[in-house]
C-alpha cells in the first residue's frame, strides 16, 4: 500500500517501564492478548493491524507487534493498544 509506514511496538514483561530493572519472574512461558482500539485515528483508514496475542518463551522479556500507519495526513491522531488476559509469569 502506498504511503504506508509499519511501526514496531515492543511489549515487555517482568521488567520496569524502561526495561532496566527486573520486577518479576520470567522463568516460565507467558502470553498476553492485545486489541487495537480506534480513537481519533480510525482503524482501516489511519492504521491497520490485527488483534492477537504475544507469546514469551521462558527467560524472554520482550515481544513485538507491528501496526501499519496508513494515513498520509500530518494531523496528530491516536489509537490504543489494550493488553488483556495475561497468563504465565
């Protein structure tokens, strides 16, 4: 798709917000579901991506999801990525 930019978003587990300090165990697998929610940016017009889940193997503290930014306007717009139903440690 023309003028599409893909954005990689890192999701961390078991570490603080800037991933510099361990906060919890990471010695077992974990999963979290994510959902993309429209706000001033509208799904399918301004951004695209699928809802899904992220898996973390034992010892892994980061996983990634990708979202396509479709809008070619320069107006500031936003959307939300909601993380739900974590399982594992």
